[in-house]
C-alpha cells in the first residue's frame, strides 16, 4: 500500500479541496449542512401531513443526501482499506488523564472500548448520556439554524455573522463539555 494514502492529507491538500467543493456549491446555489438531511428524510416519509415545517419539495435536496451517503462510504473505505493501524497517537499526559477517568487502554483504538461497545452502551449510564446528548444536539441544531458543518463550512464561507456566532458557541460549548462536564460524567 502506498504510504501517503494511509495518512491524513495535509492542510494544503484538504483545504483547497474543501474550498473547491464550497465554490461548486455556491456556484450551483446550494447550501451544505448535514442536519438538514433529517428534515429531508422526514419529508420523504410524509411528515408534511403532520406539520407545515416539512412541506417543501424534498427532491431539490436529494443531492445533499447523496453527499452524506458518499461521506459514509468514504469513511468506511478509509477505515477498512486505507488505515494501517487502529492505534491513535496521543500524548502521555492525555493517556494518564483518560486513565484517571476510568477509560481503559486509551489510544489503543479510535474509540475507547470501555465506552463505545454494545455492552457499555447498554448500561443505564451511557444509555442516558446518549439519549440526553441526542436531545441536546437536536435542540441545539434546530435552535442555531443548522449544524456545525453547515455553519462552519457553508455559513462562514458565505460570511454570515449568525454562522460566526454559532461556531464560536459550538467551540465554547465543546470546551465546557470536554473540560468541565464530561470528566464528572465518566467517573459517576
């Protein structure tokens, strides 16, 4: 296998490719965002009969569903065929901190098995975290008028002030969650 295929692409390759995609989306009058796909899928199965929010021509947004499907397929291909190893290179300080929170073998795989296995997810603690987290993400996405990818990639490239405010909020929320809330949830 060629070495460069199994490594993350450098910013000077990935950045211009993202810019090219954004230019093409702007040129064709499209907006990028992953969360809008849920609205499209709900409309496809008839949610417009229940709520006016879902009454729109969903066929205009099928391209975005295909874009996300391509992202899922690309992620699978990268994971299964282009990754040399499951191990993740993280600092010794991070390993020590994660071990102090009860995470076994940090860095041995992309996702810690003590949290991300079917057995762990079946426990009441993690099931509640998933449900509550999902509700918060869903509410926040709707309240902010889009998801992180929509605001950070599409909104910022369109120089939209609401997207800048949303992205700053996403980062602040992520920092608060990572450093102040999650450590307490993991040790419960």
